[in-house]
């Protein structure tokens, strides 16, 4: 079910006089820094937003969550079992159809399992911390995700969404970081700074979709910089990395052990059944999972209409509103609505996904013009975002993506 649309989905613009007046009224810094597009951010409080959500939406049920997990794992099991007959029973022509079909659906349902593990990381899978940790650790390790390490940085992302200094994922690069020439007058209609050939853009986008997730885990790609860190090896596997506190050291080590066990199991299966078998049954669906994870996350936080904030204007409510709900068609249900209810998820990350659709209806009403949703076909939206969301300015308290 699609979330309700507000009467006016356009951004909120005001004159410079109104901007200064509103900032003073709400005790925001009366800075002379540029506010792009004369945009006025919301001044709602988290209390006002929470009061608009029915209380039962926050109730978690372990049994209900487990039922979704059992369904996903059962379907994956059926797909794997069916795939064992592809090479032995089907002619070559049908094999060329059957294997991609298996890869697509196995990757999609494995993404659903990934989302449920993500629920565990937010403590929304179950009221029990122990159950969340055990289930999340097993599921994410099986998908080569360091559970606790990612849980920690993902929590930091939720606490600092759209803060250009502190966010942890798809942090926009500034004009100077891109090595671009100084900004000209806002009314100057120069040619695009980025004029990449379509084939280059496409290859770059494919690389992002397939390798973006492992690169984020192993090299901190697309995340914030840590220029003052004494640790040079900044990734999700190093317990001394600056993303982690000393008291989280053990959690990171435990996560690494989970990855070692999973890789060892894959090596054993490769030795037992052949490496090619593991590639066909596991590795290609794993790449499909990577694609969906990057696409979902990228489109939720990357769009020309999403505002980003520097510390003077950022707060949690504003940051959480800088996310976009999108629809992936029938995949919304397979992905447990993480695609179409992400704004609600950012405001209330411990809310279980099966209540998020209902909560979104109420959230859209209370946020009004600040509720962002986009029904652009997802691959068209991906291409648009990749071509138009290139950088932000080095100055300004509230900024938007630019490409020229």
C-alpha cells in the first residue's frame, strides 16, 4: 500500500527576511551562512511526531518476526533445492533462463533476510536483546556482514542522518573534495561540470551497485572521513577503527569471528561440491543482495530535493526527514517494506517493520510538506541521482546536491 501523498510535496521556500525571523524564533543560530534555495526546515519535535503514531505500532512480537524469517528461509530453501535440478534436467536453452531466475529470486529473498537481520540490529525484531543478537549475528554472518560492527555504525548513521560532518553512509562530497573550481554566481547557467560519457557513467554505476557494499565495509567508502585518526586501517573489521569505542572492541572481534566461520563454510562447500557450484548457488545471489542494499540505501538518502545540514542547523528531527520513501513494486513485500517506509524507520528505528506502513500514514500527515516520497521508477531514479547528485557546497548551513 502506497503511503498517502500530501497536498503539496514541493520543498518549502521563504524569503531571506523570513529565514532570519524563523531562525531567531526557534533559537537557531542567526548565522550569515548561505541557506540554499531559501529552504526552511521543520521545527517539529520528536514528541509531537511520536504522539501522532498509534501506540500499538511500537509493539514488537518475537513470534511474528520469526514467522517472517521462517517464510523467507523456506522460500530460499525451495529455490536452492529446485536449482539443483537445473543442470541435470533442463536443456541448455532453458538453463540460460532458469539460472538467472534463480539468481534474481534467491537474491531478492536473501535481501529480505538481510532486512530482518537489520531489524535485529535495531532491537525491533524482538523485545529480547539476546534473541536480537543471536538471530542477527547468524543471519548477517551468513551474508558476510559483520553484525555488531555494522550495527554500531548504522546506529551512528541513524543518530546523525543528513549531518554532513557526522553521518556514516553516502555522505555527500563537497565542491573542494571533488577538486572542482570555485562556485560562480547562483544565476550563472554554466554547462554541467560533470559531462561524463554515458558508457562511463553506466560502468561507474554498475561498479557502485556491485562493489559499493563490500567497499564500504572494507575501506569505509562513501562514509565520513576521520582526518585526525591515528588508525590508518579504517574499516568494519578493525576493532581499533575510529568508528568504535574501546568498550565495543569485543563486539567487533566477535563479528570478525562470524565472518571467518562463514568464509570457512564457503571454502568447505567449494572443496566438497566445487567452486563453480558455490558461485552459482551463493556468490551470484550475494552480488544481487549487494546491488539491492546499495540501491535501496542510496536512493533513500540521495536525491536533489533532500536537504543536508551542518551542525548549526541540524537536529535529529530534521535529519530523519531527509530520507525518501520509494516503491520497488512487488519487491516492497519481499524487502519487508524497508523501501517504502524508510522515513518512519528513521524516526523510530525500534518500530517493527510490520507496523511501519500504518505509522507512515500518520507520519505523512504530521510532517506535511516535509514528508518526502518519490514514485519515479527506481532505475530511472537511480540514473537521475547518479547524474545530478555530485557534490555540495563547502559553505552553507543547509545545502543540497548539485551537478553544476
